[in-house]
C-alpha cells in the first residue's frame, strides 16, 4: 500500500463534507452498575483460556452517548476532507470487499480512530462503556449460531440492533477502545475504570467478519498493536452525557 493509493480511496468515496453531529447518529446509554466479564466461565465451569482474562466484577459507569453504527468509509472521508484525519488506506487486492462507502472503515490505527472521534467532539469508548452498551438481555451472552463471519465487512446496519438500538455490535469488525490491555482490577466496585496507565497493546471488542464463533461474546477481550492496521478492526465513538 502507498500514499497515492490511500488518496485514491478517498477520491472514490464521493460524499460531501458535513459538520460533526451527534443527535441523530448516537444512542444515549443511561449509566448504571453491571457485572463486567464472562458469566459463561462461571455458569459452565469452563476452563477455556479466555476465562482468566474475563473475571466477573462489579463496575459502575456514567451515562454516555455512543454511535448507533460503526464509523463508515464515507464518514471517515468527511474527517479527512476537513483536514483532521489521515487518509484511509486502500485494500488493493480486494477493493470490493473493503472500500465501499457504507462499510465500516478499517485499516485505521488506534491514534487515527481516536483523532476521528475527537474531531466529532468525542473519544473512543472505554472497555467498560463498550461492554455496558453491548451487554443486554443476558450478561456476556454468546452468539455462536449466527452467520456473522461472511468473508468481509458488510454495510453497517446489516445485523440486528441490540435492545439499546446499537447495530453490528457483534461480528462485523472489532472495535478499538481507549484501554491499554491488562488484567482487570476485581477488588471492590470499579467506577468508570480506564484500565492500565500504559502498555503495549490496546483492547478491541466485538469480534469481526473473520472471527471464530467463540470470540463472538460481549465479554471477549483481544489485544492489538495500536500502531498497526487491521482488516478486521474498525471503531465507533462515544461522548459524555453533559
């Protein structure tokens, strides 16, 4: 991939620039307390490797706004044209699979994803916020029998909304979070936790188009190098409720 091809992708996405807006694009998640982590390990007495990484613990989060959809190629282009974001990267081998306007933007580093959210007046969600927004009906619910792995990202809104009105939470693309990867603090109730103060990897959540079924759990945590670009990692933004 090269810089010229990166700009070609931007040119192909023929949308006009618009001002950052939140009201119609986001859902208000009322704050509250929940059990963060994997109930599956406790209920089934499961000894899978992921269980030590998903120790259930009480967490309190404040109210926040979160994007209904993962950020699309077209939305990211607006930020680029405004001069606030680096150009998106063209997938040269399979352009039809990754470069459509309504597909989630991928191949963004963690810093580039954060820059987009800041341009919109927000930031990336913390792990706790992401899981609180995703964990509805049943804590840590597994979605193993649904056809989320389809060979490439699909247009946002292709999968059903959860009960909060968020689309494609599981399985389209992983989503960057604010947190450095590290073990949970599980002593006492955690209030709006932000994970370790430093680290080597950032946490992504939600599974992707190429995930095996056992990764499609709201409690699943995956560590990714924040400086690398991935075909299965995108993002959505949050904004405090003020």
